[in-house]
C-alpha cells in the first residue's frame, strides 16, 4: 500500500505537505478518519524547508467521499502532519517507505492510533473491490485484457458490469442495459483486416469517403469524457486471427508513454491526412466539439488513456490460436470458477463505485514507479531474476516489456490490503499475491498452450522457484494458495505418461490399482468397498495414513490397512471410528514426465496448440 501518515496536532513542519504529494498517500487521523490526497498547490518554504509565513498552500483531500479543499492555515489548525519516520535499508540508506500496517501499531505505541488502525483495516472502499481486484488492477496496469475460459462463465457480463460501476447507482447510466461508456462488438470469423472495426476509405462513388467503424466511434466517445473509464468488449475475440483484424491497435498499445503531467499518450491509430475525406471524417466524429476536432486534425486519432479494451476468449477447438504478439501485449486472466448462486438476488452484480484513478493508469513503464517504490520494486526484480534463471535459453524468457508490467501490477496492488472478509495482508503478502497472479497472466499464459511440449524439468524448476520466492515473502505461516503453482502442476499432469511398473514396490507418487473392503467394529460398512480403483499414493485422496501404508507393497500383495475416520467425516456411524481395510494390490503404475526436444528446435518448427507461439 501507499505510505500511511498519522495526522496529529503536535508537529508543525509543513514541508512534509510538499513531500507527500509524490506518494499517492493515505492519511489517517487519530479519530479514525481516512483521507486521500487529490491535489496540492505548493506554498513557499524557506531554505530549511519550513513553511514561510505569509505564503499560502492549498490541499485538496477526499473526506467521507467528498472533495474538500483547505488553505494552509485552516488545515494547520485542523491537523498537522508528522514527519515521516524513515527506515534504514541494509546499506544504511534511508528507505522511502513506511513499515507495513501490521507493524504500524507496534511502532507508535504511545500515540492515539488504535481507531485509525482499525478503520484502515476495515476500509470498505478498498475491501469492497477485492473480488474483482485482479481485473481492476490489470486494467490500470495495461488497458488491454483477455478474459479466457469456458463458455458461459460471465466474461462478457463482467465487462458490462465494470462499465456500469463507473456511475452512481442512482443515475440512469447505471440502470441502462448499455451504459454510454460500454461497447460490445461481436467478432466475426470472416474478419481478416481492420475494416470492420476501424472503417475504410471508399472510392466507389468517385469521391473519397471514409466509412466509419464502430471502434473509431467509440474511441471518439471516450475522448469526449476523459474522466470516465470506457470499456470496449470484443466478444469471442479469437473467432478470427486477432493479429490481422486488430493489427493497428496491437502496434499502438505499445507506443503508450507518460508525458510527465499525469496523462498517457499514444501514436495515432489513424494518421492525419490532408485529404478531404479526413476533414469530413473528423467533423462527423466530433460534431460540435471543436477542440477535439482540432486535436484530431493536428495529431491524428490517438487512443485515450481512459479506453480499456477487453477481449473475451472461449477456449475450445472452434477458435483461432493466439500469437506471442497478442499474448505479450495483453493481460490474460482466466475465468473458470462458477458461483451458481451469483446473480440470483440482484439484477446487477454489486461491484461498488469505480473511480477513474482506480482504473486509469498514468504509469506506463517501470521507471514511472521505481523511484517512489524502490523497496517494493526490488523485491519484484529479485523474484523475476529467479524465474528468468529457470527460463534461460527458452522462448519464454522475461524481457523488458514483461518486467515493466510486473512492476506496475504489483505497485498498483499495494492499496488492496484486505480481502472481502476484512482479513488484513501485510505489504509482503500483498506483493506475493500480486506476483503469483501476474505470473499466471504473463508467463504461464505463454507456456500453457505448449505444456505437452515443454520439458518436465522446466515445469518442476518453475514450481520450486516460484514456491521458494513466494515463501521468502510470506513465510510458511502466511503461505498463499498459489494460482500459478496449481496451474504448473496441471501442466505436469498433462505432460505425464502413465506406464505399468513391471517390477518393484509401491512408492510415493505411484498409482496403485487396488481392490479394497473396509470394516468398522468387525462389520463391513456401506461405501467402504471398491474394485480396480486407481489411487495415486501421496495425493491424500483417502483418509488418514491409508496411502502411506501401501508403500512397499508388491503386485498381488494383500495389505491390512488401519485408519481412523475424522471426527467430522460426515457420516454419524463413521465419525471418529477406527476402521480396518483389506487391500489387494493388482497393478502398480508410474507417471513418466516426458522430456521433449530442445526448445529452440520446437520454436523454429512452430507450435500449433491453442496458445501457439509461431505466429
């Protein structure tokens, strides 16, 4: 999270007001009020950095959901800002970051911070968005998202709901089926160029006329209201080759750069022209908005920073594969979880009010966030270096674009320190969660389509490295449930070849094909019998130490297994009861993690799986 500064009435050095403007800070007062700095107009200070009498500073903060502006004397009378207590790095240099919130309470035991600490911990504004945090933060990091998953999981719906959430619930826009900041375009299988989206110059009549595409009209709409995020949803985006019909956008999205005054600019997606058709086009698009028309005439039509493009992707055999060019430029999020109770109580999904600063990112490259978040960024770089060591000499190695997106995604996640249940994360836990998510988005999305062709050693190396790096941040006690590790293990399973073990005994990791029959109090019980059951040893599929007791057995061995059912097993007649199983080992199978060809041989020959890398 951003630096948190306690406000009190003891300090008097107003030079701190100048310093904090650079951090995107949250303020917390002793009575539990939470503030967010919006604007600051600098006052004059003497050579020692102290507030100069007679000069005036103004500070605009968000208080109880409303903007309030204070001049220096008035704000000084209300609250004073304590000078930041800097930590020391191992090299002796002062850190620019306050300790995590979990340490805040202990660091200032004599100050009246209890109420502010609790208020921050249960901040509904941040907590409310945790469910959709990964999508919100991904959009702020890179406004080009791919939502991938099986058909019918609500990928298109969530884009519409995010657009609706940008409006107050009392407004007609929120209740509208299609709010003005949302556009749905259904991709057609016959799209092989950008004319359907962008439009084209027609000369059929002998006069050059530009036929305007829906995408171009929506770009203009976004330019007309820069304060509101605008969502373009390309539904079933991979029904046609993306790099063909969306080529201009894929190029322009990489031209994004911060101009230094809080806005992001791009190269034009449609270059200006001196021909009459361009003048007529800009007039038709902008109507009475003369300022915007002049902008288009002078600069061409560029992508506004409040435009978020989201492609929905159904993973099946009817769709085209994604090239590395597309995957490298997008943030890929899987949506395969289904809540069958969702949408039954409310017409719309209650996301909460989304503001522009939550969705619109003004930082584009790593350099834009590194100076103010050096300690956090260095932890990200340590993680990336470890992962890159595993990916060395493969086509999946992390380069500068991905590095920048990692840094931005982690930094953008820092304010989200509580989950939907109010459980608080430390800063390092927040970093670990974000690293795990973007690993899945940016690295595994490229590997996943080739998971049957990669070496098992690579998958194992990634699992071990990611687990080690995440544990270094969280510790064993706060170990997170890793999405990326789970996905890598799925790849391992797909990559495995199962063969019969002709000789030897049952070992951990083997699959034992067994017949079994269970007894409680000497009587066979219902559901305690099975034939030709394939049990993976070590999977914890069966209760207690059942699987461990089969280790060392041979084919045709009869093994007596003694276990105790859990107290909460779910059947009253079995809860907490000791049981005996008679088990016969009928076959032993072993998983052979296939080693494949050299990566570069595969890369040159071309991949043809769903997420192909040769296009």
